[in-house]
C-alpha cells in the first residue's frame, strides 16, 4: 500500500525533506508526493532518484503536480 505526502503550499526544502523522511520509513513500495511548484517537482524527483527510487509518473493538475515514486 502506498503513502501520500502532501507538500502543497510549502516551499523548498520542506517538500524534499518530507519526501526523504517518508523514503526512510519504507525500504520499498510506492509514494505519491503532491507539490504545487515546478521547483518542488524537480527537487523532489532529484532527491528520490538520489535515494535509488524511480520517478514512475508525474501528473499535472489544477493544484500542482502528483509525483509517483517507487522502489521494488
């Protein structure tokens, strides 16, 4: 079962720190990260990759971005 990190409305580095905190709790699985700026989207994606996670999907909507990261 996946986890959702809602970091909308927060400025960097907060979304990255929240994502890394969630990554530390999980050896593998799926995390959905909600952000509302391009900068947060790029930084969260980069941080996830640096931890060995894959960015599976980035979906843009009215409220920002929904980033799905996973690790098998």
